[in-house]
């Protein structure tokens, strides 16, 4: 935070009704961002892309109304990670403004897409040394990890991060410094901690707060020496249920507690068949893989999870070539053949293992714990090539899967954000640090 802020942080807005009104959100923004603290300052808002559900526009417009007239500059950067850049129109949709408003009221706000794959857009800000990595990762790794971030952040006096908090397959619970890394980070730190998450495994991390990956992300975030304010949002269905403002660490800490209450559904027993329906915001398997991540903990041994997404036509817009080459496999498949795969981007290998799920690789034979099937518009030969199952989406009627939980069949109409876990999880799904 900037030294001129005289308010008490963090600011918390969590009404008993769990439905925050626009007026209540604006009041929380006003308490967190007094205009005098931002006079003539250059401020960069960092927001997620369209693959995260949250009323980003509500907070953006409240901030603009509160400090837009006094700042010297108020711009927006999309925390893409390695996702595809967003168009001007798509960014307007993310901010919940019209193109007419963009040209008028918000005409001076510059829009930036993070460019993770352009070295000229990045700045190295330090190295997390091998010995510290050993400590942060509980001894799993000991290597120097360079940390790069989008160099544009250093043109601003303060960064304001706005983003939702959900259970997350790599870091445990999303939000906070995660909108810096991987949001606007460089490939070396991104690849490292995604593979770290894969080594720990999705079921052991997802929904847990204190994970090795979170420690690495927060350590990298502390290396960004620009004052930071963070708004962490927690949603309940389509509504905003919690709003927290403070440092990225403090706001995230409070928001993740509420997220763990609202975003985890616990079941009595696993399911042998799961139809996991991907919403339109997931445009490829790279993003739609969340429909597996959030349900793997309740998928029975030997069961089948179907990612139902007729609208998905590509494996990955950004990483498709690599995934067509390496395919989808369990973690052991890569680790036991590391010399063969270590030159590929580690983040892609991590995604591969998260979608495929747990399994073994012994004597050259890979055995999945359960089976993942794509019911998308990706052709069958491609599904086979990448080592996933195939089903023609035209043969599936989601309603046929409804109301059959007692028979071991689960339908999730909008998958990817809500986490499902067992009340009594098996050993492979018991995270050590809730």
C-alpha cells in the first residue's frame, strides 16, 4: 500500500445475506481507495481474462468513479497467464462496459494484454535461489528460478489487483498474488511452479490454502517492488458474496476462507460416471480441463469422466502443437522418462497430468486410475493421438445423467469452478495443509 493511505486494511464486505449490492461494493471501494491517496498517481488495474466468473466490471466501475478523476493515469492489464490475448470488445465485456462507453467515459483508459511469450515485454526482477526453493517446496526441488514480470508494471505508482478466489488445481486457492504469477509473469517461473503443482498432484493441492506452490507464488509476488492493493472477490452463484481489500496476501487469506465454505461440495461416495459440462467461457481443452480438475477427487477408481463441450474445437490455441506431440499422461509417465520430456515447457506437462489424472507407469505400461473422455468437436483421431477417450457429443443428452447420484452417476451442468470432494477422501486425495 502507498504510505498516504490512512484507512485500516483489510476492508471486508461479507453481509449475512451473502449478497453484496452494488452500493455496498462501492462503499467498500471508497473505504479502500480514498481519492487523496491517488491524486496524480499512475495506477494499473490487473484483472483476469474471460475464463474466470466474477463481477469484475462492478469493481472496475466503482474504482473509476472513486479515483478516475484524480489519478494521472488509470489503465487496465489483462492477467492472461499463457492464455490468448483479448480483443478490445472482449475486454469491454470483461469490464461490463459498452463500446460506446469505452469511446466516451473510459476513453483515456489504456487496455493492455499481458505478453508472456515476448521477452521484450518482460523484466527479470530477481532469482529465487536453489536453497530457498528447497525450503519453499518441502525439498521437492532445489534449483535457481528466475522471476520475470511484465515490465509495464514499473511505469505505475500502484498496482490494483481485482480477481475472484476459487479452489485451484495448481496453487490450492486462486487469487491474490496469483494474478501476478502466472497472471503477468514470465515463462520460467510459470513453468516451474506449475510442474511443482503436478508433482504434488492436483488432489493433494486443490482447495487447500497453504501449499508449496502458494509459497512460491507469494515469494515471487514480494519481489514486485511496486505498491499493491488487492480486491479479492468471492461469488455465490451469480452474486458477489464476499469482497476483501488489502495486501494481496491479507485479502486472499480472508477470501480463501469464504471460498472454501462456498465452493466445495462434499459427497458421501465416489461416482463411476461423471458428465462434466464445460461452459462457453472455456474455449479449448487447455481451459476446459478444469472440468476434470475440480471433479477428480470424486471420480471412482476405474470410473469415467466425460468432458462434455460440443463448442470446443481445439486442444489448445496456444500450446496445441506441444500437446499433440506429448499427449496427455499421468505424472509418473513423465517423471520416469524425464530425459525424454524435460525440454518441453513444464507448464504444458503439468496441464497434461492434471487432465489425465492420477495413474502409474511401470515397465513401459501406463495405467490410469480412471478414464477421461472428450465429448467435444475435436475429431476422434486427435483424441486418440493425445491419449484421451472420445465420444461423439451428439450421442449425449445431459438430462439422461440427471438425478442418478444414487446409481453412481453425477451430472455437473456448469463445471470448472466448483470443487467436489469426498467427505472421507482416500489417501491420494488428503492434502496435508488445509
